[in-house]
């Protein structure tokens, strides 16, 4: 549903910044890309997609190789996704 995609534009923007930043380790960029793909998948339930994306990002949030600024962006993404999930309840 296109309406849902536009709801995630701020989240996608932050994820794209992480994905395109070559100073961020590859595994962290891959998790950001995976989360973006999950959120874009219209065949799944929206709440399930949000929960899966949060879980994917939570798995890498404590990576010691992650730059502080990337961690902050990921926390912002997780916070935005948790807010969207609360709005669905």
C-alpha cells in the first residue's frame, strides 16, 4: 500500500544514510538494508513488518564497531518504528 510507504519516508531516509555511509561496517549496513526491505514488503502485516524491522536493528545496536552517529540514527529509527507500532494498537 503506497500510503504506508510514505509513512516510513523519515525512517527510510535515516536507513538510507546508514546504508550509503561507507564508514559504517558492512554488517550494520546490511541490517539497515534488510530492515528497509522488510518495511517495504506489502505482502506482510504492517505490525509484523515493524516488529521484524525493530528486531533486526536491535540485534546489531550493540555492535562495538558501530560509529556513535550511526547508533544514534538507528535508535531514532527504532523509536519512530515503535511509535508507529503503538499507533496501530
